[in-house]
């Protein structure tokens, strides 16, 4: 397992082609491709993706982005944290610890981490020490965020947010609809 | 089709039980259940969910939330818009126009709409007049947002955001890792 090297991925046509094998290929990758094709970004500019190669094949990846303290709505007190998304290992390479290695790499920065994974990956994230964020509708909408905190860091406390948020905003909607 | 009535759903044990049939049951519903069980919210308080019943069975649903102008990062000029999420029709009832009816209901408020659907529902959203939001990494992260705009409303213009965001933030990460 020590040979699994996590590498910072750069934006180039080869990597963008490899990304197409991953299920969660989407707007982010398309936007990188457009920017590269139109020369809006230089070839091999740093991307937010980190990955692991097996030989010459990219077999696992994730995105990491450092969110500034001023935008933190998850931790107490507000602080810098890492947003982690698109963690994915190609089907043929699963069960070999690649996902764990990537998450351990993210943890090594010793910053709190937030991710909004797919529902059926809950077991993996629990094993990695992540816990459910206290749900806040205005903040989380349809996502199911999980957080990991280094020692001494806590989640923002819960507040009984449902009554206020919904009644204020949604009553307005209903009035408009009927009027 | 005219008999498909879209109803505002309220939070009660019956509805929360019906929600369990939907694939995207998650933190939001669990939080409602906890709030109801602990009497933090009253029974039958308004929820952000709207649904369609076939007889006595809830067969389709979505959440709608009105986002204030001050939090709008999608439209130009910034304005109130609706966030739409968890649009879902139960498998046995698909192909009958329930999804279309729900989205048409959301459109009837004549506010711009933003949603971040699953990748494989792209065709449906295009048919409904939604288009891809211009990707902005800091704002969109791993989501693939789509927007619908009433006449005269436009998306926020794109900016070449990739170089600045990534180099500033991610270089810092790399330095920290190596240091």
C-alpha cells in the first residue's frame, strides 16, 4: 500500500480523456476541456484533482478545494476547511485501499473536511471517521454532507432551523401562487 | 393530465413514511423526523416539499426553496430564485407526465430556477427548457447545476475562473503538504 502515490493532477488533454472513465464526469471536466481548447488556460495548469496511478493508468481521483474561513458554515468557530468531492475509484480497482489512501491524503492537511457523497457510500465514510453534518436546509438543500474534524474541532451547533426557514420563505411562495 | 394536482406537503409521520420509498431519502427527511419526534416542530408544519398523489399514494415529489437576492450567484442582475431539488417520481409511475407537471408548477412562480440533478436526467431537463449553468468551481464544486430563466432573465456571465481560483488556493495546499 505504501507504493500508492497520490499525485496532483494537471489539466491536459490526456488527463481529461482519462477522466471520461469516471462516472462523475460532468460540468467541471467539460469546463476544463473548453478552457484548454480555447487557450483560456495553459496546458498542464494545476487542477483541483488528485489521483493515483496504477502503472500508467489513472485508477482513482478526488477533488480538493480549500474554503476560506469567511465562507465556513460547518465548523465552530468558523475556520478554513477542505471541500472534498468526486472521490472515485474505477470499478476494477476497488477494494484495494485506493479510496482510503486518497482520503488519508486529504486528512494529512489537518484541516476539517466536508464532503457530500452519494448515499450508498455511507459505510465507507463512517469507516474513515466522517460523521453526518447537522442538517440545515438553507445551507444543505438536497445534499447529505459529512464532515471529518481533526482533534479539537467541532461542528457548528444545531439550531431548530426548520420552522423559521420554511414558514418565512415557503408561505411567500404559496401566496404568490394563489394570487 | 389536468387532474394531477400539485400539493404542498406537510411534515407528519405518514408523509415521512411515504418519503422512504423515494431513492433520495436522506439527511433532510431524517432531520424532519427527528424534529417531529422530539417535538421541536409541530405536526403538519409546512415542508419545502410539493407532491402529487395518485389516489392516496404519493407518487412524485420535489423540494422548492426561495433563495434571497443577496445569496444569488447564478443570475444577472442578482435576484430571487427558486432552488429545486429531489424531483423524483416513483418507478411505477414514470412516463406519465408527473415530473413535467411538478416542474411546470415550479415555473409558474415566474422566478428563475436552479437545480443540480443527477447526470442521467439531462434529457428530461433539456426538454423542460433548462440549460447548463456556466461552471464556476468555487460556487459549483462537484455539482452540475442547470438553470431555467423566465423571459428577460440571464445567467451571470462567465469569467475565466479556473486559473485564479486553483492556483491561489491549491498552491497553498501543496506547500503545506510538502512543508
